[in-house]
C-alpha cells in the first residue's frame, strides 16, 4: 500500500494516488480527515494487478487517513508517518506540499 | 522548501458534526521555534553546517512562521574555535547572523537540548511548537539533503494536528548500529523496566532515541520543570508522554539504509546501551519510590536488566566488530 504524487493543481491542491494492496478484498475505500472519515465518500477502484487505486485532491498540509478493507480499518504500511485519530486510534499520515 | 505552501490553510470536516470548517480555525496561531545543537567537535569541512544554516536563514527570514532560531554551542566548542579561524568565522558570520547563540557548559547533547529548548520556551507562548535540529548530521550529502527537506514536517504536524510530540524517524537496515542498539538494547531494556509503556512507545515509533523531534509548548513546559537527564532524554520524554496520555506521532524524515554515515563504533554502541539502562533505572525509582516494598521489586528488575544488557552487548559485539 502506498501513495504516489499526482500533478499539482491550482489553489494549493495536489492530487495524490492512494494505492492499497489487497488482492483478496471485495471492497476498499480510503477515509481521512479530508473526507470526514466517511467510509462511502472515497471508494477505491480495483486495478488489474489486485491493487486498489484512487486519486484524491488534497489541500496542502498534513492529513490523517486509513484504508477500510472489507470493513476493517487498515493502516498504510508505506505511509510517511503515524498519528492518532480523534478516538486515539492509530492512523496513517501524509504530507502534501 | 516552499514555506508559503507549508502554512497554507486547508479544509477539514469534523467526523461528528459532518460540517466543513477551515483548517486554519483549528490551527494554533503560535510560532515554530527552531533550536539547533551545534556539533561538539569541529567538523572537518563546513559543507554540512553550511547546508543546515542555509535552511536556518530561511526560517530567520520568515518571522511570521518562525521565532528567531536558537543555536546552542558548548563553551568548550567555542573555546576551541580560537585555534580554528575557519570555524570561528562560521560562528560569527553565519550561525550568529541567522540565529541567537546560547553558549552553555554542557556534559552531553541532552544538556544542550535543555539549554536551547529552555531558552526558546522563555520566548514562547501557549500555542508555540519547539523543534530540535541536531547539528552533527551530514546534511551536505544526498541523504542529508533529503532529511533537511522533510524536517519542517515535524513541527507542522504538531501544529496542524495538535500533536504533543512528533518524532522524526530515519529508516535504517536491520544491521545498522542504530537499529541494533534500539532493537536489542533500548526496547529490550524498556520491556524490562516499563513493559506496558514500552509497547505503547513502540506502537508510535521505532526510534525512541531520535534527536529529531518537535514538541508543543504545554508538554515542553511539563518536561522542563521535571528532572532532566544527561542522556537519552527522548526515551524519558516518550515515557512521560505515554504515562500522561499525550499524543505522539512519527514521521519518516529520511533513509540511510545504504550509507555508512550512520554507523557507530562498537564502543559507542555499548556506551549507549549502558547509559540507557542507567537512565531507565533512575526513572523507574523516581516513579516507584513512594510505593511499599519498591526496593525488592527494583532488585528483581535490576537482575533481569543485567541479563538484558549483557545479551545486548554480546549481540552488538558479534555484529559490529
């Protein structure tokens, strides 16, 4: 699982590709403070290689996020950092600049 | 580094209310205080320090975001500059130009932190973040430049996400001395003296002795007014953070897996394990000495600790010789 940098947009927004490696999963989405931790806001698309991919526009700054793999909260093993969500649970961290 | 982008507002949504709110409204209005610990020994060349202070100059110019940087210099280092005009010139024309220099008599790096963070704290306010930057790092190398490019994330994470402390991690391979010391020394000793807290620390970071960190005003205030240890102060800070349920985050600032710069000698590695044990012993007594029969429990842990330390030293000897 990883994130790759997309192209720069206007108004300090950068597109980032979220990539979750979960070939056996039936449904994967990405949640974070950028979508209110809403599990249905950003469903990911299955790629041909079994990876789940989604490009998300993120404002500059630091964002907390996690993947929801078949209902289970899953950290990104390739995340740049780890922080806690509002409930004290570990989540992944991404910097956008 | 684009400082304008670093401080730009973003939008966040509250998980409970579902309403949008400008990110800046959650953000503190405080400033970031960079504190640089100047290398104790004069480096052979000044390229690394030159690279670091070109960044410090940028902080110094951005007064809206950053407080005036502070450089802590050991008085012995300053005295030795009399015989080294090149280093004296660097101090006077570069370091002193872009930062306020705190001259301090210190026994070890952690005491330099104490002097520098303390001086910064006295200038700071409740919403401020304090950021330690060790000067003895090869910032002029490719890997060093990568680390420099990520360092600003540490105080920004504390600021934006309201974290009490953010630890900067440098990734290493399994046989790197720093990794070996932490795996067989630091964590093994922590599991002996503070098993519950050690698990909590390891869930947050694999680098409990990192010198790259940022800390919020309130937590630094607590730490400054407690006993400060000459060694391994990051471990002590993390123990306090876990005990007091502070928020800890970590962020990857670079990777030195393929480079030899991070390697320590066997002697240095052994010393680091030994002094970690000394600090943990002292800290444990401090936490438990009010309890009945604490000394009996202490002797039991001390006996186990000796076995842990001996094992760690055997491993280090086998792998670092």
